[in-house]
């Protein structure tokens, strides 16, 4: 029997509303980037991991750039906000002109279309953005896709939990995500699905130490040791 949901609950669950001025910092689970590299970037986009440059221009705290570095020799990272990781720069204020072979990023939702136009102007070989599947709709996207037909869309079949401001290794979500990819000069190809089991297969024991902030200090005061007299 299907559980009853209050009216409107499903729509709320699958939407992620952000205020227009939000930086939209939702870190990507490291395993999700590794799955993109393994199933999409290397075999389908044809990234040459040893000799091509990759750039995440909205790197946050490096949750995506660091897993990219596990496979690609040259990865640069920047963000408009000083998170203490990567260079600090506004991607949309960059001068046009090629800056990297590939741009891979999880862009701020409200600026994702502008990010794609900018990425296509700045990447020599191609670009891919991680977006929720609902992003594929709307007239603004229609105009983008008519002007720049994607090479391919790769859907996660597993849920990719993303939370504002932090990565939660045991998190869950009702939002679906996919990668929209462009490869310069290549004919579009059919969509693909990133196979299940990636979260378990590609989570590393070290990830939690690398990306989870230590728990808040306990809310009690530790008594000072009595001083020797
Ligand atoms: C969804 S988060 C992705 C963070 C990281 N790439 C990851 O996957 O974990 C979006 C990031 O875009 C950054 N951002 C927002 N506007 C930006 C801009 N104009 N230029 C560069 N970065 C921007 C935010 O600070 C935030 O870190």
C-alpha cells in the first residue's frame, strides 16, 4: 500500500528553493564525482587524464576538485567565496578565452545557465555541469539547449544527497541529479545512466576524515587543573 503524502509534499521534496542571492553551497558527495569520472569523463567524454587540464570554477571546499585530482593530473579550483580551498575569483567575471581543456562543476543553481555559457567559452575541449534533473526544463534551458545541444546527459540512478553547507555521508534526498555534458565538435549521443552501487563502491574510508568537519565542542566547561602551590 502506498503511504499517503500531504498535498504538495512531493513537489516540495523534489524542489530545492534558494534565495536569489545565495551562494548555493551544496557540496558534492565524493563518491558521486568518482562515479562521473569512471563512467562518463574517461570512457565517454574521452578526457585524457594525464595530459589535459581540468577546472572546477565553483569549488567550494574541494569536495569535487579533490576526487577529480585522484584521476586527473592537472586540476585547478576556484570559487567566488574564500572557503580556504582553491583560488578566489568570480567565474562569471572572467575574461572570455580558453582557460582549461575541461570544465567540470556543480554550479550554483540560480546561475547555472550563465555558468554553462561561460564554461563553453572557456573550455577548449568541453564542459559538464552537475544539476538536478528538474533543471533540464524551463524556457531558459530550452534556449540554451537549442544554441548549444548537449553532447550527452548522464543520469544517476542512485540518489546523490546534497545538503546546504556540508556533506553528510549518511544523508538522503528526494532530488535526482544528472550531468549535462558538452564536447566541442562532437555529435550528440544518447543519454546514459550511471549504474547503481557507486555510493558503496566508491566511498573511501578516508572521505569522512577529509571532508566532515569535527563535531562541535561539548557544551560544558572543562574544569581547570588545580595549580601546584
Ligand atoms: C553547489 S556548490 C558546489 C561546490 C563544489 N563544486 C562541490 O561540488 O562540492 C556551488 C558553489 O558555487 C560557488 N559560487 C557561487 N557563485 C559563484 C561565482 N559567480 N563564481 C564562482 N563560484 C561561485 C559557491 O560559493 C559554491 O561554493
